[in-house]
């Protein structure tokens, strides 16, 4: 079930979102106790992106209230997605869309951490990468390309030859000295990545595809998966039992959640 501004959503309410693909969102993993790691960062993202996409403010108090209402009576971990869009948007006059509404949907959450991931490098750069927008065609096409080739997801490489991010996740590396390296590239700065950067020593540097394959280890991060090791990039196998990966997983799980 999904709600729009706290009310059951109708198909007609969703048509503008489906037909124009204009809006932004954030996804948050809700723990068994109802808490959310990085909740305040998720709210900050929604406010920032709403200003960028619609030139409008956003009442995070309303967002929290609608999410609480949607989660009422649910048990077990889940992922709640908050999508911001204007149901009155018109394809011919997108500049008039400045009254965003709040769509809340919930799905089940998998166990943490998930199994290691095999990624295929794909040449792709997202539009407006700093915004978590709903225009997912390019990302999903890259993921489909990787899956048809026998991999599970895509690792994006820009036209400059630099690694940036994954299909719907940030990527990090562990170099041969055991240092965590985050790619310096136009990316969506994920909440999970931001939390890990606050709790683990790291450096930010450009990473070519060749350098990525020569790292001691690599991992994917987002709110749904936490810290997920990469088993391979293309045909290059990577260590999935590196001690730094275990430290990152433990560090992430130790971060206390915030209550709505």
C-alpha cells in the first residue's frame, strides 16, 4: 500500500509521476525497533533536493508524520521510500510544477549483509548525479546490461575513465595498505556512505577502472544493503573476507538509529 499526503493513493494520482518521471526520493531502512540510521540526513536530502527539483520548501514534520502513519502496526525490518512529486505537473509546462506532494511506500527488507556482489563496468553517467531523482531509466538499463552478461549489477565508469558509483549504490575500496578509498567523481552522496565516513578513516581520490580492479577489496553501500562486498569487477576477482570489510560492517551496524 502507498499513501499520498497521508491518504490512500489512487491510480490517477500516480499517472503524472509515471508519465513524466519527474520527482525525487529517499529510501530508509527501518530496524525492528522502528529506528532509522541517518534519519536526519535523509530529511536533509529531501529538503535539499526539493529545492533543486521544484524550487520549493518541504515540511519534514509532515514527512515524518506520514511515514509514522504508514509504518503503524508493521513488524520486522522494512524499507520505506518517500517520493516527492507534483501531481499537477504537465509535460508541456514543467516550470509550473512547484507544489510537491509526499508519496510514502513500504517494502520488505532483506537480511544484512547480503551476499557479495559481482559487478560489470558500464560506461554511464547519471543526469544531475547529486540529486536522488526518479529518472532511473539509464541506471536500470545499465543494470540490465550487466545482468544479461551474467553479472548482478553495474559499476559506472565516466567518459573520463573514472569509476563513480553503482546502479543504486555508492562504491568504496580498500587499497593495498588497508585504507578506505571513496571515488572522487560526480556521484550521489549516499546516507550510508556519509555515515561510514563519519565513523571510519578514509581518503577521497580519483579511481580508474584499472586501479579499482587492483584494490585489495571493494564494497557497495546503501540504506537497504548496508555494506556489501564486491566479489568481482568484470572478470577480476576481489577478496570478500578482508578485515576492513568486516570492520565497516560492524561499524555500520553499531550506529544507533533515530526515532521518527
